[in-house]
């Protein structure tokens, strides 16, 4: 067992806030926040208020000394072999994260790091690499009426990259701190322009608490060097939060956008240098849920991408100007994403409320048995897809396919609906955006979108962070990964193509790519044992250095010289693996359906047991399927003319046909 030591209690240092004038020139009214830790400044008018963070305030974070057992610092090759994919890359496990949820009854996970919302890197003031993760430990019971603060854990692992791949990689420092925050938006920004980054967290309290509780919170800045945090802004129900230097003074401004319906209706625009936030009411044609910002290089302003309406029917690009602490939006372009829904059905959401929701007919079914529920993705990302210097846009359209029996009164939104998505890539031609590519996707548990040239061909690639965290499978390493063709179109690389670049170690749940000191790396969260779902489900943190093209060419030449038969075996193994994956997915689906059919009036505590049984059944079925797939390989692989893709396609078609019966 790992021992955790609580080292430091909260220490409050004295601080002073500075008030700015109201936009209309009047003096703001100063008051103390509910928790007494910062000042709120309100201007007279309802529509306009201003608040200033106590930016000098530094609260030392609660800190755990260590979460690494030196026995577990090891080569990635020591992880479970079931999904292991060999790679020439050097790779080490640098930490193990394991923390029991405070309220375990209502949740399927055993360790809060299984559902972590952040995996990213930074370079600290010593020039060393740090891997950063964040996970929420929900502090309220579902439906509880409370003002209890949330809790987020931030893990920072400072590592010596020279020893990567060895069994004793040097972990220089590895604090875990606790911040009283809950969030779906974090940005890594050098807030104070001292050359190293801080983590900026847009606080909100949608953590399952009762709707009569406040869901609004201030924002937090975590300083890695001092292991302390400060707060800024007034409490908002922040659903979108973007950063960018809008006035070109070197400091990133923050646009803090609350959900405009029921729990607040403001947009906060916070100056990067002063952290003073000015609040304006929601501008027309800006609805929350997928806002992203790109700023013009060496020029004031930028482009905001956002929903145009709360019906999720259209998406907008607007030019942003930043004046007197406020933003103004000038429409640039618009894309009609969906036609108007024409049906309604009754739904029960995850907190048990009944609500009528809109959607469309699923062809061939009455709407009380199948329903396509309108939904929306919560993310977009702007980056240069075609290398012409301007920012293009990627986002996905998401709806939910719902299924129930006719006799049930309402659809259970969590258990009876699954998301279906389509990724859109828009090329920017002088502020006009056209669809350059689109791909059907399974959105899964995506919580961030990133670009990185993964295959080092000079064309920018794109991937979604967080892959397997809510499933019982380990067979999809990165659900949504796209390699760029350099012209705004993308292809989904095969497992074979990916395996030439990076490995797969244990049961991976998320991957993040980055450069450090001229080398490329992948860091990932993984589980050591994919078969054993009982116990702690510790999350292992790995770092893999991605070999250069020259290194790989040399390795490949050596490999080729060794033997041709090895290659054939690899091909056969890849086909068998993919077949097993598809079969396992099907088996799991069938098992889940069986479990759902069996359940009549399920209490929360019984749910996890049923999930376990379903998962166990799925595993058994998957094992049988895998054996069958392996057996099948021996008589099909020798047909040389048939490509791997054809084989897989044929096999998937077979399965689809079976499912259709
Ligand atoms: Ca800084
Ligand atoms: Ca600025
Ligand atoms: Ca471009
Ligand atoms: Ca590329």
C-alpha cells in the first residue's frame, strides 16, 4: 500500500485587492465574497458589474508528499501484455495515481484518476519536464443541497528524461495538491509572464449537487513553482473558458462564459495583466458549449468560434475586438449544422428529473422505441490545418441515439442513449470557413482536442484526449486520431500505421503528445491489469520518447534483414487483434443489453454489481471471440492479394449482418 502524508494545512496569507472604476466612471461598491477569501466589486447597474481578484492572494495548496512507490517506477514493458504493442521507443512508468472516491456508492470508478480530466506537460523554472494531471474527487452526494466546495487533485511529476526507458527513471519531484475547484475547462498559460506556465481553472459546481445549490464558482490559478493558488473573477457557471492575447500586450486575456439558462447569464472578460474582469450580458448569437478562440499573430483581436443559438442548429465565427475591458463580436461566417428537430419525447436525466426533449425520428421505428435526441458537442479547436498561417477550425456534431421498450414511459438519458458524432474540419479562407473534411466518430469521453504532428511528415495532425475512461474495454488506444494531409483533409491512421510511431502499454485510458528539448514524446495514463477490474484500478503514468525517422529507419532495416517471416506473423497478429477487438466490442454490447434487459427496478448499489457481471460476461465472450479470431487467421492470412483493410472490413460487415438479424 502506498502511504500518503498530509503535509500542509491551508495557510492564508494577507492580501490586498485593487478596485477599478466602473465602465460608466462611477466608483464600484466593495464587498467580501461568501467564503471571505476575495473581494467583489459591483457597479450600480444590473447589466454591468466589475470584479477584481485578490491577485496577490496566494493560498498554499493542501499537499501530499509522495504518491510514487519506487518499486513501480519501471519500464513500460512491465505492464500487462494483453494489449501490449512493441515499439522501439524508450518508455518508463513514472508515477502511480490512486485515490479512492469520497462517495463511492453512486460511481462506477474505484479511483478518481480513472476519470481524470487533464493530462498535459509543462517545463518548470529549472528547465525540467513536468507531466501534469488533474482529477476531481466529487465532494457531494448526487442531489445533495449543499454549499460544500469541490475538490480537484493536481499531480505534477518532474522527471529526468535522460533516463527514460530504464527501470529506475529519476522522478525529481511529484507533489499532489488539492484545490477546492470543479471544472470542465483548464488552460495552461504563463499568466504573469515570468517564463513558466500556470494552470488556470474555470471553476463551476456542476458536480451532482441539488439544483437549488449554487453552481457558480470563481476561477483559480495554480502556481506550480510555489504550490499555491489564487482566485479571480466573480462566481460564474463557467461552461466555456478561452485564453488569448486580445490587446497584443503579451498577457493572455480570459473570456469566461457562463451557461445562459437557469444558473447565471454573464460573460466575464478578464484582462490578462490586471486579472480584472468586466461582466457583460450574453451577446446575441453567442451560445455556450463549444467556444474556442484564436488570436491574430502580432495584431489585436482574433476569431471566436461558438454556437450561434441554444438550439445547437448553427455554428458561428466572429471577429473579436477588445475595448474598455469588453469584447465586441462581428459576425464573419455561419454554418447550419442541423435542421430543426420535429419530434419530442420524455426523458429522465442523470439527476432523476423528467424533461421533454426534442429530436428526430429514427427511420423504421416509432419515436417511443427509438429516438434521435438533439445534443451537442462541448468542444472545438482552432489550429492551422493546411500550413498557410491562419487558424482553421475542428469540431464535432453530436446527437444521441436512444432506445427503449414501448412500455417504458420515459427514456433514461444515461443508460438508454449513446452519443453519435461526426467530426467537421473547416478550412479558413480569409475569414470564410468551408467544410474541408468530415468523419463519423464515437465521441466517447472526449474532454480536450489537440493538434500535434504525430507522424512528423510536416502536416499537422489532430486527436481527442481521453479514450477509454468510461468503458470496460482496453482495445481502443486512441479513439479519435487523425493524420493531416496538409490541405484540410484528414485520414484515420490504421493501428499498423500508429504502431510504427508509438507503442501501447497496458490498458491505456488517455494519451497526450508534446515536444521537449527537440524531441517528441507521448505521455499516457494506463492500467496495469486489463483483466482484473476489482481492487484499486491504479492509474500508471507513462512517458514514451518517440524515436526519430532516422532511428526508426535504422531499426526497420535491421528488422527486415532479420527475417521476412516475422513480418508475416506481425501482420497475422494485427489482423487477429483487430478481429478480436471488433468481436469483443460486440460481445460487450450484447452483454450490456442482456444486463439492461434483466434489470427491472435497480437501486444504485446494485448497479455496480450488475455492471461487474456484464463486464465479466463480456470478457468471457471476448476471450472466446479472440480464440475464434486467432483460429480464423490461420486459414485466411495466406491470401496475399487481400489487404488488411479488406479483411477487417469483411469481418466487420459479417458482424454487422449478424447484429442486424
Ligand atoms: Ca508564469
Ligand atoms: Ca493582453
Ligand atoms: Ca490555415
Ligand atoms: Ca502529420
